[in-house]
């Protein structure tokens, strides 16, 4: 017990820090490694990122286990705020989704139209890996299926595989199965185990993926670090923060596009 | 891939990358503390089970043996709910901290240490009960002597507990949150690198983990022999 | 059955009257009566399953009987030797000093007395060795030293030399006699007829949980009365 206390004691004695529940895609893309040191220099505040699926990240916020939630599923975020768990949803940036598929594109789904691409995969019964974990990416995927008026998840189609895992593990699965998969561009660009996969659909405006940030409501959870959390949010949408986001690149390619509206 | 991982592991170790060192150090601290605290709970528990005639004895043995198979993820989930701000222990603020990870791992290692210690103590008791009775030792004296007589075996149990703790990923991932520089340990780092498709790097970290576990076991093996030799 | 009380003017150290012992349905002892007086050296003889070990364990208080009455010295004044000595995982000296320290004797004095006893048992040079690494004979001599150091009124031995080499058997026997000369009373179970002749002043011959003969050693071997004893002695001779 004393050991436990000693360890937690050192944790508490550290400089001001906040806990941010965010998504695996933002964490794994390397964005936080790029912008957090800049924020620390500006504010002196340490940011601890817990990377989860959007659904789980919102749940962590709902329980009061994080000070700030930074995710990408607009409908779920708005419900989070409407239910009183978040103070206000502030758009910060967007990236985009891409449809990844086998190099020889057996479903002939390549193009600029994501809905047409999904239909082609359905008709060809080509293997498709779904996150299946209620993440923002999963929510987006289900939205596109809805627009095709097809529903492989409910049909339990044999070629449609729900992995129930994060973006990276799902990409590993798709690489191993040589399957189609919807991914965010950031994770795809920093993903190393691509095997035979490549981008088949990109550039559709429907594929834009908006990120929003919210302070967990201190009225619900009194221990929320309101001031430090608000500072982080303010910095993200400030000119400095937005520039930091825009400057993050992998192999010369910009991953996130700041679009904060104050 | 494997050869690549070996080279990367060597590079990681020889570069003394502070991020890697802090991850390794946190792993050792968290799992070491969990094994020690687990032993402090498990040994009295095992000793009680060995000498008691209470009706709770048999249920406790079954409970201990059954909890050997506790999946770390379940322990992680339960501890997560306990430590969550809205949970019964939320006020401690232990979620996403090393203290919380230790707490979860204590739950994982205590049954192993207790179940094995019970076996060790019971075997020793079989051997010594006539001697103790004919020396008219009290129950408490017998127990003390049993613990002392089995001290070398109990040291190995501590290692078994440490081994389970440092190798598990499910509980520390859920309760620690794999926060870079704060709660990231070797196993969660391996899981992360795997999910980023950095398979060689993940394997390199895995090699370091295996290497550390082996080194600790070798050290303990010789420490045990030296202690024995010096003593005897 | 006649009692062979050799020292009539002293009261008995151990006295059993009609003692029975059973484990579930198996009757291990079927009514044993026995008196042992101070200074005696009593050998329990008989085939396996005759009840010798059970009798020793009852006297030592390791088990208790369901019927009959039993009087024996308090357990702190007894010591028991086993066929396989249960040695502690410590060095030789600590094994001997253990019993004394547990009885509240100060450690320095306990170690001095223990060293003297080890000396007598011919184990002086081994006092710092790990006890469980000793040879079988040395281990049994160590167990003897551990018994001796407490100056027991009553010494019990259950097949204490059964797994030893002949040279070690003789050393242990010599030490047992020496302990008895210093005032201990000895009751021992053995299969070794020669040992019974060499050590015992009296033979208690048992069969199937009963005492069949109880006589001075010379008388027993010279003229066994019961058929069981005659068979036993003959089988031993083959």
C-alpha cells in the first residue's frame, strides 16, 4: 500500500497536467508528438493522451476520467454536449478518409466517389474489413453503407469482417487478408505494414472527417481541471495551434487541415 | 523480419534512447511493486489457509485456484470501473496512473503467489508437522518456522508473480491508458507499435522484454544459490 | 500377559491401560496396556502393521486415542527420532539450537550447549554445513544431537537406523546408549533383532494391535512363548 501511495504521490507532485481522451488515429498519426511539446512550451502544461476509439473516448469523458475529449464523430459529440457531459463542441481540424484496397483492385472500385466504391465492393463480394468498434471511423463507414442502401453488417455477409479493433490492428488484418478497408489518411500514411494495399478511393468531399474538441463539464465532474483544459482548447483553435497542426507532415504530405471557427 | 528485429533491438539498447529506458524502467517498477505487494497479501493468506480449520478454508482454496485463470482484460475492466471517477474508488484519482496499474496487477499476481505458496507451505508442513508437534511449537511458531524454512522457494514465487505481471498487457492497457511518458510500459508499447504496423520495432521491444525477464531470472537463480551457500 | 516392571520402587514414567486406536473401521491398537519405568530401554518388536509406530506416536502425543488411559511425560520432556529425520533448511548448528531457542534459552547459551552436543555426536567439524546436504548417517546423528540437547526424560525412536549403513547403525546405537546413561528412558521400534538385543533391557512384542509378550530381553530371545514370537524370530533368522 505504501508503495502504491508513493507512486501515486510522485504522479500528483508533477507539474500541471491534464488528461485528454482522444482517438487512436490522431495519436498513431504522430500529430500529438508534434504539437504537444509546442503547447507545453507555451503553457507549461503536460498533456496526457489516452488514445481510444471515439465511442470509448466519449465514455471516458462521460465518466469524468478525462478533462478534455478530442474526437471525430460529429453526431456523437453533439449528443455528448446535449446530454450535459461536455461544455461546448469546438471544431478544430479535419482530415479525410480513404478507401484502401488490394493493389489489383479486384472489385474495380477505384475512383473519386466513395458511395460507388462501396457498391462495387459489395457487388464483387470482395473481402472488406470493418473496425466494428463504434469508433469515429466505424461510424463514418456505416454512414457510407447507408448511402449505398446496402447493409452487409446486418446481412452478416461472409466477405464482411468486423474486427472490433483499433485502426492499426484493423489495417494489419486487412493487409494479411488483402482486403478493402476504410481508413483515415493519417494512420494510413504512418502505417508501415502495408503489404499489397494501396489507396483506391480518395478526394470525395463526403470523406472529410471533422475533429471536435470539448471540455468535460465541470458542473458534472467537479475535479475536472477547467482552467488547464480550457487553455489547451483555446490554444488548439488559436493561430499558433492551428499553424502547428498545419505544419505536421509525413513524407511531405499534410495530414490535418485546421478549420477552427471561433 | 526476425533478423531485422534483432538489429533494431540492439540499436535501441545501445542508443540508450531515454523514451525506451523510461518505458523499461516503468515496467520494472510497476510489476516489481505489484509482485512485492502481491506477496505481502498472498503469503499471510496462504499461511492462513494452510493452518486453519475454518469452514472458509475449502472455498478459499477453490477461489484461489480459480482466480489463477483470471483474464487480465477482465481484471483491467473491473479495476477500470472501480477507479473511474464515477466508480467507488474514483476519489483516489488512480485511473490512468502507475498506481492504478499496480493495483490491477496486484489482483493478477496475488492468486498465483498464494496458490503456489499454499502448495509449498503444505508440503513443508507435511514434512515438519511431527517435528513441530514433538517440539511443542505453538501454531504461530510453526507457521513462522514454515515460512522461514520455505524462504528459498517463496523467492521463486515472487519471480513467478513478477513474470505474470510484466508479461501482461490487458490490465495495464485499460487501467493505465498507455499514455506516452506516463503509463506506457513494455507490453503496451509493443501493442501500440504492432497496431502502427511497425512490426520489427514491436518485435525488438519484445526481445528486450524477454531479455530483461531472462536476466532477472538468472540473477535470482544465482542470488538464491549464493544465499544458500553462504548460509549453509 | 505379565508386566515386567524391573524397577519396582519407582513409579511408571509411561503407563497405558486398555488403549485402543482406530482409523475409521481399521483397528490399529486393540487394547494395549503397558508400563515403562525410568531407566528402562524398551524395544517394540513385531511385523509391519503390528501397531509399533502408532504406539510411539500416541505416547509422544502426535495422535490421541479414542479409548483407554495414557500417562506420559509432558511433550517438552520427550524427544522423538524418525526413520527419515525431518531436518530444517538451515545449517547443522542451527538445527540443534532451534529447539533450545524456541524454549526461550538465550541464543548464545543455546549455541554453546549445541556445539558441545554436536561434539559428543562426532559432528563438530560439520556445524556450519547445510544440514540437508549431509549423509544419511550424519543426518540421523544430527537428529540425535537435536534430541539430546533438550535432555529428554523420554526418548522415542521409530526405526531410527532402518535406512543407515552398518557403520552408521553402530554409531547411532552407541550414542543412544550414551544418552540413556545420562538419564533418559528409551522406547524404540525396530526390525533389527540384533539391535534389540544390543540396546534393550526389555522386549515388548506386538502383533495385530496387541501386546503378545512383554519380557526381559534375554528371556524373550531364549524362550519365546507365543507362536507369533517364535515365527517372528525364525523369519528374522532366515
